[in-house]
C-alpha cells in the first residue's frame, strides 16, 4: 500500500554520488524520455550514456571523477536545453526583423517608437544598438506593433498613427 500522507516526502538529493547511481539516473531519464521526448533529445541522451559508459572503460571511475562527469553532463544538457529554446526564439525574431523598415543598412529601433523610448546607452538621438537607427517609418508591420505592445508597453503617442 502507498502512503500519500503529508509526512511522506521526497528524499534529499545524494551529495556523494557513485558511478552506478549516476548511470541509473541517466538510464531512467532515457527510459522516461522514450515516451515524452523527441528524437533529437533522445539522441543527446543516448550519446551521453554511451560517452559515460565508454569513459568507464570496464572500470568504475572514482567518486571525484564521477562528480566531474555529472557536472559535465549537467552542463551539456543545460546547453542543449538552451539551444532548443533559443532556436524557437531566433525564428520568431528573424520573422520580425524581416518586416522592419530600414534607413540605409540600419534597421528601425523599435524601442525608439515605444512609450519606454530608447536611451541610446546614454547618447541622445542614438540607438542602443549600432545596427539600429531612430527614424519615423512610413508604416509599421502588425508584427512590429505587437512586439512593441508586448515588450515595451505600446507605441509612444507621437507614433500611434503608424
């Protein structure tokens, strides 16, 4: 019978991990992932497990080496997660920047058009970015307006007509 009372809680994380506990955790994550993760994520987990198994080379690493392997794998999985997240963001930003008006090689600074305004990193009349410019465009795409509403509090009164 299972005890679901409040006195029953999660065990504290192990501070002194062994190689076998580490491998069990990775293989459990892979088992979970087979049902819930996509193929790319599973490839990363499989590669991590293969690397750790190959690293052991028939002998279990000592606890200090195991801790370093755990830290390394944790960093790599974190980096992979960041790439997965940023990949979606990069696509969204790219579709927005394609709609921005340009003044020569410089794109419009959306902060300039917003209620927040652009302080130009302390230089009046300049954009915070060397790739952006302050100017009044003839028109503004719906994507740009939505971005300004979402991230900068809306259009400044002098640009509401765009």
